[in-house]
């Protein structure tokens, strides 16, 4: 009986290892497709845009991230609105400093005290949007750092002729063709890690795993059908059609949900050639696990079949288990070597080339550890619905947050 069980485990891990190799190859093709598409020239279009940022607390790199938004090479008009629940929040001082440094820019700090739902960030954004002066809104997180061409590249997707019949394909940049009018533009992102090991592992996962999955889903599904919190540029018309930001005040994955609803409303989601940078906190192991579990259960709730399909992304972990199950057989060692080569190729292609993440190469030796940890997080993600967010405990069901007593344990 024991022999039969051991053989079954060996066969299963062999099949999964081979399937993961197929995933790595497909993700590589998706990244090459993206790289080829983003070489196309921009369609110049510079409408007025209001940048909305919800703030809570202050971190050392936040002011530099704000400054990057004030150094845009952009022909159109833009303004920055910063929302804060209380003017006593330390983040207010950073905005006041920004106003002093850039007196010629339209920068406003707005108190947004109302709590409209469980998602405090969206509550603030709803209140901020009422003060916006322009037809387009751009939402990104407070720690996002951008290049001087950020607005130029993102807003070009809203050009009226973008993707129109008869337009030469080489002028479309990175644009899907299933729909004709862009309602939302989003971007890929890389993480800027702190010296702690958990921070480096999360940054490595963003660069070598998560963004690869985004590119693959874009290729398989014929375009993106969701948004990424790194950038959510949206037209007021598209936002009005889904009922506004108010409909998202109880959703945790507000970025995903915003994009999904705009897509269902008949608009196209465009992926810009721009890549932005987010600051990854100097996590403790406890903070790292809480964040990873929150991310895992958010994905599972939003895309249950996609989450189940992540079983095919853990190639190194399955290959290592296959080596152990087979008793170091030559075939298992060969499969491990092939998996490592493909995993490394994907990591370098997406992380170093697509995202220009200079931290990937120094940290690439952590890939086996990162992938083993990721597999454990993925398995544990099935074990319940509770998450920890901003120090509070919630239950996540059907995309919505339900506040729980902080002492409640996993279920």
C-alpha cells in the first residue's frame, strides 16, 4: 500500500512539474508579445486629468513619490488632490511640503472625514472625486513613484482615434481590439524592497511571478479585464456608467472590481507601456504573512478559477517534491533542472527586462525559497475567508469586507 501511494505521489508531481513547464513557456511568450507591442510609438493625446491619492500615515519614501508626479513632461493640464481622513494625520505635512516645493502646480489637501464603507481608501476617493476639475481621473497609491513621461504614456490611450477601424496597427501601442473605446488604463509595477528578507521576497514575487501572471492572462483572455492599483486612469463617462466609486466602498479589491465593472459595461481596459514603482515595506515575518494571505484570499475571492489555476505556477516546488518522491531519480533531476532554467528565464525576462527591476538579479538566488513560501501561502489561502488589513480583522465574501472582532482566529 505504501509503495502504491509513493508511486501515485511521484506520478502526480511529475505531471504537475511538466504542466508548470508549460506555464513558464506560455508566460515567456506573453512577455515577449508585450515587449514587441510596447515598442510602437505613442498616439499623442493630453486631456486634462485629476490625480487622486488617498493618504493614511507617512512613510520615508512618500514625499519622493509625490515629487515624481510633479515632474511630468505633459502637454495637458493636471492637478493633484490628496485626501486625508483627519488633518492631524502625519501625511498632511508631506503634502504641505510638496505645495511649498511646487508652488506653480495645482496641489490640494482635502479633508475627507466621512466613512462610507469598510474600505477607507475608497471612502476617501469618493469624497475627493467631487473636487476634481477634469474629465479624467487617475487613481494610484500613495507610495507609487513614476517617470516624467507617466501621464503622457497613460493618457495617450484615451485618444479618440485609438484602436479605431482603419488605424495602422503600429500606432496602437499596447491595445486590445475586442472593444473600441478605452474606459480605463492601468500599468504594470515593480517593488522597491527594503533590506529585510520578507520585503525582498515580496518584491521578488511581484517582479517574477505576479506580473508574469498579469501578462499571461492578458494574452489568454484577449486583453485585460481588471485593473491594477498601481494606476487606474478612468474617464468620467465610464465611471458614471458603473454607478461611480460609491459602488466600491465595501470592496477590498477595489482596483480589480473597478476594472471588471468597466469591462462589463462595454469599455476596453488598456495596459500602458509605463511601468511604475511601489515601495515594499520593511516587513516582519508576521506582517509579510498577513499581507500575502490578504492578497491570496483577495485573488481567490475575485477569480476563484484563476486562483485554483495557480497550482501550475509553482514549478520549482513541484519539481523539488518530485525529486524527493522519486528518490532522486535521473528523470526527476532532469525535470528539476529544466524547471529551474525556465523559472530563471521567466524571472529575468519579466523582472529585469519588462519591469527594469534592478533588484531581481541580486536577489535571484532567493527564488527557490520564495517559490516554496508562495506555495505554502497558496495552500493556506484556501483555509478560510478572514484577512488582516490596516491592523483590523475582516471576513471577505463576494468581494466585500465584513468587519470582525480583532481577536477572531482563522476559520
